[in-house]
């Protein structure tokens, strides 16, 4: 069975080397999302990117840069995401935070679905 509905996706771009209290900043964001009870979060490491400084970061073999972009993506209801965002204010996130309206499609199996497949 498919369950669909509107949601809000927040994408937070930080540098791989950004830290909060000696831990990776992306890890702190994910932990706070979990503590807030949000539906889910994922971290994606970039291959290449640049920000306001226009300094290119890449993982190519000959590059000296190891400070790659990292995207933290969180999806939940609009109310839950907007209530969560102020919990990040003290982190001093210097990257971009983008909000997108999305439609979520979840595949849910109930007991009846499992019985039919046997």
C-alpha cells in the first residue's frame, strides 16, 4: 500500500570539516533531528562544490582539498520541520539552508499485505 502526502524537505549544506564541540557539525544536526522526533535524516558527501568564497573543493586525486561539501537532508511535515529549525540557531551554520515543498510516497505493508504474498 502506498501512503502519500505533502512534506517539507530541509537541505543544510555545511563543510565536512565544520565541527560543533569537537564533533562533525553534520552529526550534531542529525542527532538534534533524531532527538526532536523528526521522521528521518540523511547525510550526503559531495564530490565537488564551492560556496560564497568561490574556493573549489573536490575529491580528485591531485587535489589537496579534503574539506568537501556535505548535505544534511531532513524530511517531515512542514509543522515539524519549521518547529525544528530554531534548534539549530546556536550551531552557527555558515552554509546554505534550503526548504522545499515535496510530496512523500511511502510504501507501507500491513498484516493483510504479508498474508497475501505467502
